[in-house]
């Protein structure tokens, strides 16, 4: 038995090597997110990413076995960051009497991500929709957080009394319908009717009313959610 390994496991303290590896991994992820944010998803190549962190492509593969694994980790960070933002806003709600407001807030926060970080949203869509990205090696990184996110929406539907034919099914419809309409930014350049935020706002209202929320409660929920987002932007 490796005594050094055993002692480190008992004390749960990373070795110097483990710390350096963790720091380098974080540097790779941060550089990948910067490349996507500044130049778009197509600009993210293993060669460019390796150069950005002062490594060779071969050395980078010791940290991530494939580009798919890199994309999966970046997607995990996007989901995690977005979820934290939603939770911080959700904490400001009186959830006991919130009705459909948490769902409206979820949807509008999602739409805000599309406006503020379009490449991050494109990364999320690519990683979810493209089966070539969802390799077995990459799946464990970002799939559990996405399933947790869907489960959270299902619970909000249950709490609002809008679960209907199944909270899990409606949760998937809600999230992936939003993800779809938020991909229309290019079309919006030619016709403002395709503006992602406007389409998302309309879709959220139609889904909530269609699933049983009153039109009045839905309008109030969207107004409250919009105000929370506005206040959050002004505070930041």
C-alpha cells in the first residue's frame, strides 16, 4: 500500500502536485471561457487554448483527454454560474405565495444569459444537442447539473400547481423550448420580431397560461421577475 497516498486520503489534503494540477486545470477552463466570450465557440481549438495557457497541445491532453471533455467542463461552468445567479434571485421571493413567479424568473434569467453571454448559451445548446459532444468520457461533468436544473423546474411546477401531465415532462418542455427560442439572435438582425428576449417572454407566458396559471397571475409573475432582474443589474 502507498503510505503517502493513504495519509493524504485520511487528512484530505491535496499534495503539491495535486494543487498544481488543480490550478492548471482552472487556468485552462478560464482561458477557454475567455476565448468563447471574446471570439465565439468556433475560435475554441485545442491549439489556441494550449497556447493561451503556455502549454503544448500534447500537454493539455494530460488534463482533458479530448476537446469534447473541454467543452463539457466549460458547459458545466456555464450551468453552474447561471444556476447560482438564479438561486440568488430566487432567495428574494416569498416562495410560499409566489405562484408562477419562480418559473417566470427562471425563464427570464435564462433569457438574460442569452443576451449577456450568447456564446455561453450556444455552448450549452451545442453540448446538450450534439451527440458527438456527449461522449461517455464527457457526460459525467455536466449532465448531473443539467438533470438537477430540470428537477428544480419540476419542483417549481409542482409547487405552483402546474405539473399537469407530469412535472418532469413539463420541465423538459419549458427548459428546452426556451433554449430553442433563445437561438434566434441572428434572425433578429433582420427582423426585431425574432428578438430572443421578446420571444422568451411570450413563450413563458403562453406556457404558464396554457398549463393552468391565470393570465393575471402570469402577467404579475413576469413583471415581478423582470423587476428583480433589473434591480439585480443595477446593484451589480
